[in-house]
C-alpha cells in the first residue's frame, strides 16, 4: 500500500498529461485539480519515514516521506491543486488550454516527485522534468516579450541542469552510493559545492542567478506564476536541505557564501521591486527577496551547526508561509483583473501584510522562527544578521505597499465577479496566512522587532506617495542584470560578424566561410524553430517522447 501510494503521487499527473492531449480532453482537464489527491493522502496517512524502492524504475528509484518532505509535500499539493482548479476558469475559452494543462501536469509531476525522491537519480530526473516542462508554461501566451522571457528561462534552466548533474555526479562518486543519506555524509569539494550552489541557486532565484524570475512571472499565465513562485523555486532550497550535512561539523566558507548571497538578495531585490510598475513583476522581486531570507537561514545553519535544527525548522515554517502568501497574491492578481471591488483589495491585503510580518499572522510566526536562534548565537552573527533581517523586513513592507498601490490603479474597474473556481483557491490561500499559526504553534505576538519595521515601511510608503503625486518612481528594467548582458552579447555578435581580424591567419577559405554566416538569417531560423516548438502538437509530442526515452534508458 505504501509503495503504491508513494509512486502514485508523481505518476497520476503523468497519466493525466497523456489524457489531456487526446481528442475530447474537456473531461480530462476537469480532473487536473484532483491529480494532487495522492499527495494529500500521503501527507495524512503515511507515517514519518515511510519509504519504498522500485528496482525496475530509474536505476532503483527510492521514494521516502520524512518530516521535511511532509511539509514540502503539503505545500506542493496545496498550491498545485489550488492553481489547477483556478486554471479551469482562468483559461476558459483559451484555444490552447490543452497545451497549458499538458505542461502544467508534467511540471506538477516533477515537483511532487522531487519532494519524495530519496536518491540522486530520481531527484535529478524529477527536477529536470519540472524545469523543462515549466518552459511550456512560461511561453504559453506567445508574443515577442513572452518568447524572450522563455528564451532566458530556458538558457538558465539548462545551465542549472548541467551544473546540478555535474555536482550530483561528483557527490555520488565521493559517496559511493545514490541515497541522500550517503551523499550528505560524503565530503563536499569546493567544485561540487560551487556546482550545487549554481544548480540550485538558479531555481531558487539566488542573486545574481535570479534574472529569469522577473521575466518569467509576468509572461506566464497567473496560475502558472502562482506555482512558479510558491513552490517550484523552493526546489532549490529543498535540494540544499537534502544534500548538505547541516547537522554535521559545519562548513563556514559555504555558510558565509550562502548567508551573504541570501541577505544581498533580500535587500537588493526589495529595492529593485519598488522600482517596478507591473504587479506580477513586483511579486517576482518579492519572491527573490524572501528566498534570500530562507537561503540565509541555510547559511546560518552551516555556520552555527549547534543551532542548525532550530534554524531549519524556521526555514520550513518560512517556506510554508511564503508559499501560501505568495500563491494567494498571484492568484489575487487574476481575480482583480475580473473586477476591482473593495473586497478584492481587502482580501489581497491579508497575505500582503502577512509577508510584511504583521503580528498574529503566518509572517510573524515565520520571522520569529527564523530569528529565534540568533539570540543564542555568538557574536558577530547575532547582532549583524538580526539588523540586516530587520532592514529586509522594512523592504518587504515597501514592496507590499507598492504592490497594493499598483493593483489599485491597474486592476479592472468593472463590477465583474470571478467564478468559484478562481475565488475558492484564492480565498483558501489567503486564509492560510491567518490559519497557519493555529496548526504550527509559535510566537506570533506583537513584539517590538516586528512592529517597528512594519510601521517604518508604512511611513516610508506614505511619504513616497506624497512626494510623488504623479505616482511615478524611477523604473528599473525587468530582469535588471540581464539587460546589459543582452546588449553586450549583441555588440560581440556585431563585432564578430563585421571584423575579419579574428580570422586573419587562418587561411582565405576559412575567412570566406566565416563571413558567409548571415547572423540575421540565423536569428530568423532560430525564431521560426522556437515558434514551431511553441505549438503544443509538436512540443508536447517531443516532450512526451523524451520522457519515454529517458524512462526506457533507465530501465535495468
């Protein structure tokens, strides 16, 4: 029973993915929200430590449900199920709804599978399935801007997969086995550590590997944005929790790196998000900032191994809190597009204030859980990190104020009312910001360390509005660092195509052959290929064929 249920968690979405591309797929699409049911059953019924081995699949796939996996599986099932129900109405009338649900289910399968995977091969296959299938979600709407976002996402996703594969391979070689307990106990070389930081950091939006997030979130349909930000980016966080020996002797160098990058992301992303205009872009930068706080918690656990258990519990609470709140905010953007009633804005304010750390919400619970170990930590970590986290809290308040301000002016002013399929998951996730502290006891009271950053953020927000009556702030390009990189690449291409100096000395024939290359024609061909792959008939079949081929190749 345990083995069948664990395997059904990632396999049911795969089976439905086949059905939604068949003729008359309307009935199959209505089952998409139910694809997470085995995940919920596993969370409720299976005991901690439940595991199963499948020798006939993926070189001996191992699935396991431990305490960390249970928390992540609950969050993953909640958000994918809610977003799946939401998508049924959001995409009503969309001619390409079957294509969306195909990639939605494939990404769902990968996300659910990597949470349960207990071995390197299974984790990598599910991680790759989720990452590559998400490309189909990002480019669903089509258009030049969307294709650019998809192109950048795909480049970084492939780079991350290569780095992750190399890092995992090095760890497997060092450990002499595939199970995560063996990998976590194996020595971690500087090169494998760097590869794992890159591989997981791209997915987690770690600065400076974050540039795909502010582009992909506005491009993707709203239900896809909710799962991208709410759960998929946490796959990188889960990877670090699985592979790093956080309860061991500690690793100050790696811990310092993750702490610095995490805090830098929390602060810089908040500043960049305030300078955005589109609500979904603001939320994307907010996710980068919040993930930075979680990554800093992992870094502190490596620096302070005596406090690792408490810190990791705080990271788990923060992941649950952020997933529910951010999912509610993204779904709320789509609800507001159907009608800007005052109650819509009022409900949107609940998860926004929770992210800012309002007392008696999940935000207060998460922030206190992450800060609690710092009071017992030695200098200089206690004072320095607490101060930086407090500054980040002010930045989060500014971000949420900016988001609500922009939502008020860009939301549809009609009196339309969204249907229950959109409203129910949105309201449920919004309620999670209040309900989570009931099921996860902890300190949520109005401590001074929570109140004054929130109050200062509100004061700064009001001051900015009064100083800028035209409601305009300086604007930062979406994707920030990717813009100068794109310009540099274009300059290099032009230089290479116009200059013969690079090829001088290689022979006249080689020179002629190089200059015969027409860069403009090449770009047109690439665009045509990308447009062709964007059709679900071709890309969907190719993707399913790759999944089948990968499965066959891993059979013993």
